[in-house]
C-alpha cells in the first residue's frame, strides 16, 4: 500500500488532503487505459477530460485578481498523476506551463479570452522558450520580434516545444531589443493556426509525447498579443518557471513512489534461493535507500511549494533544490527498481521499464540538473556575501 503519511506534514492544509484523495480516485479511473498508439489523440483526450472534471482550473487562476496559483495543489496533482500515468501528468503540466505567463502577467482581456479555454480543456497551451542554440541559456534567445504597424512580426525557430503541433496557443519568447541579453526579450501569444507559424519537425523521444520544432516566418501578431511590457520576457519566463519548476520535482516524486511500490510488491512475492527477495539484506538495503530518497525529495518539493504559497515573492533557490534532488533521486530509485525486477525490469511495457524511460527527461527540461546546481551555488554565494 502507498505510504500517505506525508500528507500529515505541516506543509498541507485539510483541503490539500481532500484533494489528494479525489485526484487519486480520478486517476485510477481515467489513467489506466490511456492509448499510447496515437500520442496526439491521447493528449487531446486527456486535456479534455482533465478540463471537463475541473482539474485544469488549478493550472491557472481565473480572471479574478483574488485568485492565485496554489503550488502545493499543483504539486500534489502532478505527483498523483505521474504515479498513475506519465502522459496524464504531461497533459496537465504543459497546460499549466503554457497558460502560466497569461495567468501571471496577462491583461484582463487576455485572461478573459484564453484562460476559460485552457481551464476547461477547450484549448491546448504551450510554452515556447527553447531554441536550437539556447536551451537553459534563456538570455541567448535569438528569435526576433520587430514592430510593424500596430503589431509585431516574429521570425526564428523554437525547438523541444512540448505540445508542439497540437497546441491552440503558444506563449512565445522573442528578442525585441530594448536592451542587450535578458533585458531585451518579450513574450507573445501566438495562435496555433497563425499563417506565419509552421511545424518544421516532430521530435520523437524515448518517452513519447507531442514535441516539435517550430518555424516562425513573417509571423504577425497584434500589439494586444504582447504579454506584459516590452522587455519583460525574461522576467515572465523566470517567474513562470519559479512556479512550475517545483512541480517537475513533484512529478519525479510520483514516478519514484510508483517504482517503490512495484519494488516492494516484487520483493515480497518473488522468491530466490527458497525465500522471498525481501529477506535478502542487499535487497533490504536497496529498499531502505529508496525510501530515504523519496522522503527527502518530498520534503524539498513541498517545502518549495509551501514557501511560495505562504507569500515568498521568488523561490528560485528552493525550486531549484526541489527539482534537482527529486529528479536525480527518482532516477536512482527507478534504476534500483529495474535491477530488483531483473529481466522483467527491461521488458517493454512493464511499469518500471516505462518509468525508466519517463524519468530521464525530467533531469533535462525546465532547467537541466547542472543548471540547477549553478542556480543553487549562486544563491548560496550571494547569501554568504551578504
């Protein structure tokens, strides 16, 4: 049985505990039979179902200024969905990341136009930041947006864009040139059917999900599609990632919990040398290591979420720690699960084999592990200097 004692930690309120039960019940009913043969169709169906049943409302506040994103709720939903289905977690998370800049920085008109659609599942959202020569180095973005009449013309490429090819709207970051480096970027809403936008390449990865390289050529958008002020793009991107980076750690935690549950079941039911695997001290050692890593990851994830929810303006350091540790720890937990499962651990379609493919990307996207170390080190050095 899954250990749910962490829900009694002081990070959570009663509403979070009730939500965790509801989303677990929903995921058990809706995620067991996701069809992975047509990933685009599966993602569209998941977004519709998540929206229909009210889960996507947690990814973006409504039009009311009093509504805010509750990061603990995001993290609990992602952890639970990831434990049941990596694709369901992806569908939920990318809807939040794509709508995040609008919910955090959009005008009332932008929120009124787009958030009801992303929250209901009527429109699929995407966050278009990475480029062929600038992934984690956001300040190095080269895509341009030049003024033209009462709008802008976007030219350039984006790559590794989740929901690429199926999104109804993209929040695109481009260089408008107010200043050099990070201070010269802006964010724009681009409709998926804009004539100047095309899918240059669909990208296949080891854990399939909609992913694409996008080309922008004379892509015209109106001034009303600018999110925030000109030159605010870097701030918008970082503030959005501040919120959703913690939830990446939560997804990794969900993967790790599923691997741990499968491993405990295997150790109790599989015999070796006339006794259950669970009686072997080396197996017990692996299980102990897995349990410690999972609890340590959970503490970091929910500390970061609680810190943001209780009023911190920025949680860059805490979110970086949560993502770094949780994704690296989950990789090791899942690797141990594969080892203890033996041949079944590498059988295509087995839960731990699927987890082994799913976890690897989380150590890269939304800031690779090495980049998180740089963020943490700079925060520590700055603190000591102060």
